[in-house]
């Protein structure tokens, strides 16, 4: 039996001025240590909201998320130590106006870990950007910036890597490279990855389990083969066939 | 025109001769304004960041007050500081009226809203998602806020330059609360007023030239530290 890292829900996130919840997962969803879970769904389905809650960047307005032995609720934030066990990579990487090395080292610096040049160098080599270590981050291309953002998240060796559309708008070379890195981390470190994407092909290539999120609700979740070959829900079938407009 | 040209020539002579009373006023000007700038920055930097990044009830009112403060007439500030520090005033026991301390208090009050307002605008210009990204990388709220201020450093430098410019050049407040006492509270701006009233235009011009040149050099040095403050976005 695999160790559970996350137990998500029942959980709800509502925003002021919006009648419908942005996220409303009714049945508890367990995420095991070492699995790659892909959450697919159209734009506005609540995928990014889910990741922000999992990263404890945002508190739910109802329900709870259990992470390790701590619980995030509307009234209780995770401890700093627990929050630092997860790293979130955003769709749009915003790098600090510093060198590539300093950007990658940021997570270490805020944890009080200084002089960890070897770790930074290793993270940069993972994303194949060692040659740009001294370069100002502002000079990078979009794909390079996203790879730096990934290195910045990996350098702290998180238990959970949360990825929000990490390859949207990137060229095939960068997409392939980022997917390779995620797979390698999964194999070598048994790191848990939760990736939200509207790209069903990417979900199929990467994930061990896939879930469909629609209007904030989890419609169906299954192992990758079942999700794509024998989906139970008509909406999942429509999404997998590409019939769902988004 | 002849008076002006003669004044400039005399100014150069005075500067070259190292006139003691002239350099005394120079020294006190930068001592008072320097201390006031540091104190105003210590308050204005965190206050500006808080107003720029925070979301709380009354924020709009606080911002309106800061904007009003950015246009405070120095002479009005001087009047209120005078009343508070005068013997009958609530802080009269300090005995600060007609001392450099009173001038520093007045200049802090003038510079604080300027620095706060410019810092607030600078941090509001930083991508709002940056804080969230840094937070998601394990930063505490304080660590993320410091990083945002660093990203806004170009605007922060402008805030400091504006604050310094606002106080080193003002005359109304320091005249009222300092009293323009030679050897004690006479600074460049009050000395310029005095020399002009006495018809000593050459000395007034000399003081004016020195004020401009030193301000220019200080601002040049500060701008050198500014660096480039643009965020990187893919």
C-alpha cells in the first residue's frame, strides 16, 4: 500500500462576486507518494485554483486538504515547514531580475541554505541550462525561462512538485525536455507530481493517473489507460475525443 | 545681467577661497537633510510596501492621505512643528525649537509621504503574481515582500531622490523651526534668503550653485546604484 501524501477534500473554494464555486471536490481524493497525477479540463475548470490550494498559496473557503500530517482548512494554514515541502511552477514563469543562478538559488536562500552552489549547478544541469548560469534571467527565451522556473522548484528537492500548464506555449523541444525531467524525477526520487493541463496528450504521456475537472468538480479519475480507453462518464468521453469545446 | 554675471564670478571666488560660514551652511544642510532622509526612508519604505501590497479596510483613505501629504506646503509643516515644539506646545519640554532637531522633525514630515507614495507606486508596478510565485517557493510573507521591493528598486531610488530633493531645497519649514541662526541652524536655503535680502547677491548665487552642484552629484551617485528593475516575463 502506497503512502498517501495528499488527501484532497471534500474541499471548496469560492470567490466574492461569483455564485458558483471555483472548486468543489466532494469525494476525498488521495494522492500517493511517487505518483504522477494529471488533472485535465477546459480553461476555467478550477485546475489552477486546485494547485494553489495544494501549494497552500491559497486557503480553501470550505472543507480541507490534508498534506502529510497537517491539514489546510479555511481557518488553518499549513506550517511553513510543511508548505516548503511542495513547490509550484506556474504557467507563466516570473523570474527575479537577477542572474539565472540567483533565481534558482532563491528557494534555498529563503530556507537559510547558503553556499549550495553544487545543488544549484545540479538543478541547472537537470534542465540543461548550465551554460546560462551567469546570464541575467531577463535575457532568456520563454522556454529557457520556464526551465529555470522548473530548476528553481526542483533545487529544494520537494516532496510534491505542482505544475500549472508547465509547457503551454512552448516549442516541442522544450515540451519534450520538461516532460523528460518530470519523468526522471519520478523515477529517481519517487517525487509526487501533480500536473494540471488542458493537453490530453501530455497527460497521457506523463501521468500514472488522470482526473477530469469540470466547473470545479472532479468528474472522473482513473489510471491513465482506463481514463483514455474506457472512461465511465460521457463528459470524459467527450473530452478525450476532443468533442468538448474549450 | 551684469549683476548676475558678477555674482557668478564672485561665487566661484568664494567657493575657491573656502569661505567658512558658507561651508558651515553646506555641512549643516546635508547633515539635517541626510538624517531626515534616513529616518523618513526607515518609515516610508515599509509603509509604502504595506500600502502597495496590502489589502485592508481603509486602504483607500490611507492612500488619499499619503497623496495629500505629498503636496504638503513646507511652511505649513513648519508652522505645526513650531506650535508643537514651542514652549507652550505639547513637546515644548524637549527644548528642540530653533535647533537642528526641530529642522529634522519638519523635514521627516515633508519627506515621509513623498517616499511612501513613490514606494507604494513602485511596488504596485511589480507583477502581482511574483509574490505568489515566491510564496509558492517557500518564502515567508516578509521574504516575499523584501524581494518585491528589490524588484521595484528603480522606483525606490526615485522615491529616495524625490524625498531628498523635497527637503534639501525647502526653506519655509526650516526657517520657521530653525530660526536661521548663524553657526547653529543656518542651512543653504535659509542663507540664500538672508543674503538676497541683504543685497549680497554674489554670496546668494554661490550658495545656490553649491546647493545645485552637490544635489546633482548626490543624485548621480544614487542613480548609479539604481540598476535595472524590470521583471522578466516569458
